[in-house]
């Protein structure tokens, strides 16, 4: 019976974050943000930098719909080890998602780059629409 009792172990990045969150917040139900994000205003654009260490570029999805930009990062890892008379299989899955209101952004010219665990998005500000004055002819 004692061999089946789970114990704390630290097998990777996701376990490290889970254990940190549990020890820091306890069982209060609060959680850490999905991922850290910085947003800078450069005058003609906003630059959003999201920290996503441990993810490959292919693990990250950017979706834009109805003025809402959603960043999703998901990582799946499976390992299998066979020795003598036993098999050990472990699966890890981590997923983060955040949404940002991008109304007032020129959605056609958003640029994204991912390097060294940091996703950088350049979000150019939309040009203000100046209403045109029209003269209406009287008939």
C-alpha cells in the first residue's frame, strides 16, 4: 500500500510552476496569471510582449475575431520507458490562454515574432477616420 502513495516530485517546467503556485497561494483558490505580458505604447503602435518560455513557435496560436486577440499556447509531451517487467508512461500537458481587446488597432498590419521564449506583437494604431463634409445640391 505504501508504494502507491503519491509524493511530490519536480519533473519539469510545468510541475515547477504548479508546485510554486500551490505553495505560494495555498488552497485559497487564487491562481497566477496564465502568462506574463507587457504592453508598451510607442506612439504609432502598441508592442505586446508575452513571456512563453518552453514553448515552440508551433505551440502558439494567435486568433483575431470581433476586435479580440486571443493568444493560446499549448504543449503536450509524452514519454515512455520500458525496462525488464514494467512500463512507465507519463504525459504532460500545459495550456495557457489570454484575450486582449484590440479595438482601435489596424488589424490588417499586426506583426508577430517569437524569439527566446518571448512573443512580440506589434499592434499599429488605426488611423482616425475624419468624417468628410458633403454638399447636397438642391433640386
